C-alpha cells in the first residue's frame, strides 16, 4: 500500500469518527431552559399550612407555579426584597407599611410587573380565630395603592360562587368584587389592566379562585388562568 493511500484512508477514518461523534451529540437530550423567576407575597396558606407543620405545606397553586417558575417568597415589598426581580404575584397580601407601598409603587413605575389578587370578601376557610395575625384578612387591606393606580375595589352585591372569565378561560370565583376606574377593565369588572409608569399591574378582584382544593364546581381552569395572566404580564 502506497503512502498516499495510507494517508487517504487515515483521513477517511478520521472523518467517519467525526461524523459519528456529531450524530451521537445530536441525539443527546437538550438541556432544559431555566425557569423564569417569580416573587410571591401572600397571606394565604398556599406555601405553608395554617399550622406550619413539616408535613402540612404546599398546595395545588404552589405546585402549578413551581412547574413554570422559580418561586421566591417574600414577606414585604421593601426595596431590598424587590431588588433584582421583575415579576411579582401578590395573592391577598398582608397590609404593607406606607414606606413599603411607596417602594412597591416605585418598583412598578420603573418597569416592574405585578399581578395583585385583591379580594374584598375572602371566603377561604381558616381554622384560626378571628383576630389571629396568622389568619388571612377578611378583605384586601388597601391603604391607597389602588387609588394611586386609578382603581376602586367594591365588595360584591351578592356573595357566593360565580362562573366568570379570566384570561379567556371560564373559572370559578367566590364572592368576587368589582373594579372601577381609569384602568382598562374586563366586561364583568373582575380584572383591571393598569399601565403604571414604565411597568404594568394586573389586578383581580378575587383571590379565592386559586384555592382550587377549597372550591366546589369546575375549577380545572382556575390555575391555568393564573399562569396565563402571569405569562401575559411578563410579556407586556
């Protein structure tokens, strides 16, 4: 065999090895994309149960959120807690101090995105007595934030479950309120879409709808609607 033929065969063998390596690499499972971050502020027992027991944590709502997002819980809307985040879910939060409300408003105006579930008549069941600081408040504690964003939240004229549309999906709510003001609102006034400076605020006049394990009826779309709103908000 001549030296030229040896070199040609060596080159062909090398090319076959490279082609085989590329084929194997092409069959490798792609690395999944990293989940986007989501800050969560809530007084509802969706992260921990009411008794804060080791085996009493989690909820269908939290499971749905964690399948889509890297959830980071926060306790207040201080500048330190909001720093570095751009998407926030406030699900019937505790009342914030005036300083933290200012911080939240400024964060949104600088480009933050917030989905606020503001319930004027919470029906979520609780074993804790009235007045217990760990019991979710019976109504959204608004100390001027909604008015600053051009909204007013009214209590329902007729309490009880309702079938409504949210994010183009039929969901079950429980004693939802209505939203009025200068923001763009849905036909049934369940939701408002507010442009706040460079940021955006979606406000929903019910929080009970995310407690799918607490509601009767066809709740299969409830958490889908929650995720759809967050997705829209992130892209807004």
